[in-house]
């Protein structure tokens, strides 16, 4: 059983035992424009309706989860348990020099059973000199996780409370990837500034699947670019600017040479044809 899902599962079960509270779990993952692969969990709890003792129980559970991810898995953890709204954010980032390295780092995190909530991950990459074609699909199944956790052995009334808590749970999975063009996606994906963003509702009652296929075009310096047409237009614009700059530089150089020649000519004239001195 995955340690990551165990931690989150214990929190959900704790909520059902307390018969109150609202939980929201958001997962953010992908690759930044500087080729940093990341995986982040955001867990928000509303404990306003709980008594002081039960609030402390949930806050302690959040602290234990954060400690585990920070000390054992290398995540950066932010924890706020002041007041009625508790928030735990856990993020792990891996810096890379190339898209290929970033893609492998992301795959390692999403398939690591100690830190991922995904039960199935498929990733494929075709790499060319100035173009990368990739496919990323993943799935998580919280009901199946609950079955694997022996939740069915709970008393009938607790199983009913657990079912109600799962139906009330909310969350999203947000995937961000460098992309010049979108090939296909299971959910609506937006491409802006060479980045594809896709947000998927996280279901607590059924399996959640998503898939994104994209194309990343690279400039000569290795940075992400737009479509082939946009890159060509960009190169054409740069070429035109370079031609204009060279033309301006040549004109300026000619002006400078003319000025220098004119100054030297005047000096030569003064040297060979000095003005006559006035007689007394």
C-alpha cells in the first residue's frame, strides 16, 4: 500500500470518525518552463464545527503528514493550523537541464509509490533535435484505495459515514507542461506562452483518469518556442531587424568616415594655405 495514499486516507477516515469537517485535496504536477519537474499536494481542512479536542487531532494528523513528506521524501512543506481553516502544502521540485531530463524526473516522481497518489502512470517521449513529442496519462482510484485499505471491515454505520465524507470531498488535478502544440487531451487544455495547462476534477467516489499529448518545439538556443510557423516568423523578424541594424551601422560608419575625411581635409588646407598676417 502506498505511503502517500495511506497518509491522505487516514486523514479522510479521521474526518468520518469526527462526523464533521470538509476536506479539499488539490494535486499540481508537471514541468516548468525552466525544465523543473514538480509534484505538489495542497490539503485544506475546515474544522470550524469541531470541538477543541477534535481540532487538535486533525491538526496533529496534518503535522504528521507534513513531517513525513519533508523528512523522508524531500518535500518543501508549508503548514498553517491557526484558526478554523487549516492548510498543508507539500511540494517537491527537481531541476533539470533539458526537457528529456525533466520528463524522466517527472516520471520518477509520479511512479514512486512512496510519494504518488496515482495508481497507473504511462509516459512516452519522442525526442528530435528541435522537437519533442510526448504523451502523459495517469489515473487514481480513491474507492479502490479504500477497498485495499480494508475500509470494508469498518462497522456499517462508519462505512456509511465514510461514504458520505467521500461524496463531500473536493479536489482537482492540475497538469502543466511545456507545449507548442496540443495533439490531444482528455479534458480541456489551454496553451499560452508555450505552456499547456489542464485541470481535472478529482473524484472521491470513482476512478479519475486524464491524458495529455503535446508537441514542444525548441529554438536554436534550446528554449521552448511556439509553433513552427511562429518560430519561422520570429526568425524572419530577427533577420529583418539584423539587416536593418547592419544597414544603420553602415550608414553611421559612412557618416563618421565622411566627417573624419572632412576634418582632415580642412586641416590640410589650413596647413598649406595659411592666412596672411595683417601688416602694421
